């Protein structure tokens, strides 16, 4: 019996062809019912993923363009603001200079008017002092002359 077990040989017969035919039918059946739909689903998912990736790239490009436009607009707005600020500062400096010049002119006029008034008062006081001096000298002269006579 030991001998019979070791001497078994496989000889291809009609069942082998039947098995091969069943495997081929099963592969075809599985391909149609399972693998083909799975492959379609995988293909659809791949298309969706690549579509979304492309859409994300487009959105990213649009965002980059908008960011560049924003930065350019921001730079322009800052430049305009600095320009406006410089114009306003220049106008304020010019206005200040004008006010200072006018104030100096007013002070100069007021000073000249005060000096003119002081000169008039000085002349008036001088004239009054000269008159009083003449009057006093006349009185002194007349007293001196009255004592002698």
C-alpha cells in the first residue's frame, strides 16, 4: 500500500479541460460582474480627483493673481496716501510761513507805530520841558533881577 501511494501520477484527462473552462468562465464572469464595475468606479474616482486637483490649481492661480492685484492696489494706495500727506504737509508749511510773515509784518507795523508814538511823546515832552525850562528860567531871572534893583 505504501507503494501504491508513492506511484500516483497525474495524467491530464478531460476533467482538467473542464476545470480550465470553469476557471475561464469564472474569470470572465468576475470580470464582467465585479472587476469591470470596480475598475469603472476607480477610473471615475481618478477622474474626479484629477478634476478637483485641476480645479484647486485654478483656484490657487486665481488667488495668487488676486493677491498680486491686492498688493499692487495696496502699494498704489500707500503711494497716493504718502503723496497726499506730502502735499498737505507742504501746504501746511506754506500756510504757517504765510502766517508767520503776516505776524512779523503786524508786529513790525505795531512796533513802528509804537516808536512813532514814542517819538511824538518824546517831542511833546521835550517841548513841554523846554517851555517849562524857559518859564522857570524867566522866573529865576526875574527874581534875581528884582533882588538887585
